[in-house]
C-alpha cells in the first residue's frame, strides 16, 4: 500500500484530521514525513524491511516536524505514537512494494 493508496482510501489521513481539535499546522509536515518514510521503506530491498529499519526512518523524518506546530508536547508525542503504530502495522503487513520498476 502506497501513501497515495492511503490517501485515496482516506483511511489514515481522515483519521489524523479527525483525531485532534488543533489547527492544521502539523498536518502537511506529517503527511510529507509519511510519504517519505513510505517511499524509502518500499525502495529498500525486501530483506532489509524490518520494524527496526522502519523505526529508524520514523525517527529520522519525524524530527523534521517542528514541535511548535503542535498545541502541546502531549499532542506531539501522541501523534508520533499513533503514526508509528499505523506505519508499523500497515507497512510491515504489506511488504510487497507498490513502487514500479522502470
């Protein structure tokens, strides 16, 4: 499942949008991070796609999201936990890459 698939189905992004009452300063950076993480995960050789690799990607790209974009540190870490759980569950379950070889 690619990030575009996630967007089309509205599964995760709708959930993110509905999951908090705060304004959307963090939505675009989170979406960009999810897209980058998803792309890099699927570009890696299948034998390297592990929960550790995925957590390393999440750690690397989540730090690009300014904490000031959130109403509180609680909101920041709550969304980090929810996004991490979602990516771990979804990407590890769907190991087959949706990216096409050119």
